[in-house]
C-alpha cells in the first residue's frame, strides 16, 4: 500500500475545503462517525486526520502549498 505524506494529506484537505467550504468539516466528522460505527478503523483514522488538517486550514490559515511539518 502506498503511504501518503503529510503534504499529500494537507493538499487533499485543501481541495476538500476549496470544493465544499465549511461543509467539508461536517462531511469529515460524519465520515469519522460512520466508519467508527462500522468498525473501519483505518478509514476513520484517515478522516480524523482530514479533520485535523481542515481545522488547521480554517483556524490557523495553514497554507497547503508550503511544506508541512508534523510534531
């Protein structure tokens, strides 16, 4: 399986945000809940990560065109 980098994930979140605006966070949270309910932990984890990036984009102005550093 190919691994996505933090930059790839950030760009995906930015695309989602550009496409859906603030509703992107709602969609991501619903996906987390749905996948957790199904027991699909990997999928829920992916959408939790999208929530983190979306929050950083909205709250802190994270620029998806700049390198991303995870701590």
